[in-house]
C-alpha cells in the first residue's frame, strides 16, 4: 500500500515539475558577433609599398620641411630656389636609399 502512495506522490511531483518547466514565451538568445581583426589601413598601405616609394615619401616630407625652413630663414629669391633644390634632392636621395634597402633585403616584408 505504501508503495502505491509513494508512486502516486512521485507521479504528481513529476507532473508539477513538468508544468513548471514548460516554456512560456520564447526568449531569443542573441550571440555577440565577433569581427575579424583588421589592421589599420595605414599599416597595410606602408607595408605594401616598395622601398623606393617609401624613400620617396620620406624624402618628400623632409624636403617639404627643409623648403619651408629655407623659405622662412633665407632672403626672398634665394630661399625659394634653395628650398626647391632641397625638396627635389631629398626626394631623389630618399628614392635611392629606398631602392638600396629593397635590394639589400633590409625591409622585412610580411
């Protein structure tokens, strides 16, 4: 007799558990999307350039700075002429150094 009572009690308990577990309104789980790692565009641009172009850009920047400095310091006609010569010389020297580093393998390519 006690086993029948126990069985009924367990059956009611199981029904209550199933009713409590029955899902109500469904909840959508949204997973956070992981985005792939992107390198900055300037890094990609710089590593893709050959050494001659890198040297030319560095020469351009140094030549621009030298040209502006000579334009400020030197008298009017000579400051502009010397500034233009420094500008062009810096670009040419930068391109030569860049080509030399390419040929020597000093620039590490990824």
